[in-house]
């Protein structure tokens, strides 16, 4: 018998950090016209790398920008 255990995705960053990132990104004129989904994807990616995986802020931001806005 095979048992599947479904666990919710756990993130180290707080929901308010995601909200702050999204609000800050919306104010950036260089991404004007970018979809809300892309902005959210960018912030989730960046927070995952920076907070959850303790990676460099600048490198993480660049990597996630390329993935989300490229």
C-alpha cells in the first residue's frame, strides 16, 4: 500500500514581506505596464531565495527579474 502525504508549501518569509515587495515593485517606473502576476512571481521568487535560502539580495533580485520579466 502506498500512502501519499501532502504537505503545504512552507515559506520562511512573512505574508507582509510579500505585500511590501509587491507594493515597492509597483512604484518602480522601469516595470511600468508589467502584469500583476509577473510582479507577484518576482517577489515570491526573490523572497524564496533571499529569506528562505539565505542567498545574496542583488543576485537573487537579478535572477528573479530575468525569470519574471524577461
